[in-house]
């Protein structure tokens, strides 16, 4: 900045002007100004012109970059910023807000990663207290809903589930924002069949893992609404009548929710599949008329719906037209799936043990320090 005679006063006024544009509703101009602001603290990798430096590379055996040059390059997940402080974190928040308000969802996802990286960097360097970091993560979870539920790439919901169920952000959900459980629950249900098409033979195991993790989160949160209740009645209590009544209420909740209103039809379809999957877990033969009642369909519509599931390779079953029932297949979990599932459980248990041990050691150190202080005070008296 000294090269361009940019003083701290000029920089502060520029920041205020960007904030003024934001407050006036000129989000495009504010975004452009914040990009310029961040570029003053960024150090992107140097781009070579085509053909430039090829002769020097050959003479020096290929790579001419030095360790000093590599160290100058900033963090690529944070717009190549070389360092981060609370002021730059506010600028990154402003950038994320502008991208959301101009509805540039691709750039908003990049800005979201930048804010997340900055929060973790400040926390690890003790520039944010644990309470401040918790508040920052809580706000990030709320703002992320705009990005994930408007992601046109189809990976937004998977990314949302991954973020919400990570250890630090799960703590923010259970402590500060249990109401976000509604969106996590909806995302898990909407991801299930999409994962089935991508993962092939491993999809069932992956779907069971997602639901198992979701139930654990639900047990930690003191929050309930029709969407959460619907999953709990099916996955925990296996009460199909209660689940059916909650499903009817879900449609009303979905249609009035800002983020979920566009997903109402798809959610109801996935919810019916979820009811059917759970019903099939405890029944080998299912009467089509009874199944239609559970799914709020008549017998013919239920039969066509099941035929579509079988045709799309999402259901291992066949229809017995003479008896008017569905006969479920005896799908067995492969050895590979069993090993992978056990490995995931071992990793989760190991992480839990390490976390508990770390907490115990911290408590011991605090208690020891307290006793030492008391001993010193007693000696001084």
C-alpha cells in the first residue's frame, strides 16, 4: 500500500464509503469496492506469460520458483489473503452479504468458504475467543442457508449437511440455533435418493449413515416442528400413524417457509419414499391397499408409484398382481459396506474419546493451577 501512497486514513474512508453504498442498496458497487479492498492485502500466485521463462526453466532444471516466493502466496480459500484480522473478517462478511443480495450464488459459495476459513484461522491464532467464534459460526450457519438452498449445481444440500454435522458447527446448532434442525432434516431427506443415483451399491449404507447422524443431532436439540417430528416418528418410534399426521402438517410448513417453499413437491415425494422404506423394513409382504392408505394414495396410484421406484432401480421388490401385494427382496449388505460402516463408527468413537480426554486433561490442569494459587496465597499470608 505504501507503493501507492495509501494511508490508513484513506483505507478507513474507503471502507466507510463501501459500507455507505451497501446501506443505500447499491450492492454491486459495494461488492466491487470490497473486492478492491481485499486485493490490497492479497498475494495471488504470479501468472507467467506464455513462453516467458521457459528458457530459464530448462537451464535450471524445470521449476524456478523459490520457497520465499511460495511463502508470499496467500490462502486460496480466502481470496489469497496473506493474513487475517477482525477488520478483514468484517470485509469478508460484507463480501458474502453483497454476493447473496445480488444473487450471484456461485461467487457467494466462494465467499462463504472464505468467511469460514477466516473464522477458523482467527480462532486457532487466539484472535477470537471461544464465545466469539461460536457466535460467528452461528451467523455463518444462518447466512449459508441462502447459498445452499439456491445452489444450482446440485451439490448445495450435500455441502450443507457436511457443514452442519461437522463438530464445531454442530455445537453452534445445538447451543445457539436448534431451529436450524428443520433445514438439516429437510436437506438429509432430499439428499437420500440423489445419493442413491451417485453412489450405486453403497447408497443404502450412506443413506442409513446420514439418518443415523441426523437422529443423534435431534437427540441433542430441544426443538421440534412437523418436519423434525415426522422423521422422529419414523426413524425412532416407528409410529406410522403419527408420521402420517405429521406429514400432512409438513406440507403447510413447507409452503410458508422462505427457503423450503420451492422444495415442497420434491420433499413430499421424498417423504413418501421414506415412509415406504421404513414400512418395508418391518414387513416382507405389503398389501397395496394398506400401503396406499399409508402414503395417502389410492391403490392404483400406489401401484404405479411403486412400479416407478422399481423401474428406476431404487427399490428391490416385485409386485404380486394376483395377491395384490408388494413382495420385498432380501437385500443383504456387502462385506465392503459392513467394513466401511464399522470403520466410520470407530473413527467417530475415537474422535469422541480424544475430545473427552482433552476436556478431562484441561479440567485437571485448571484444578491443579487453582490449587497452586491457593497454596501461594496461603504462604503469602
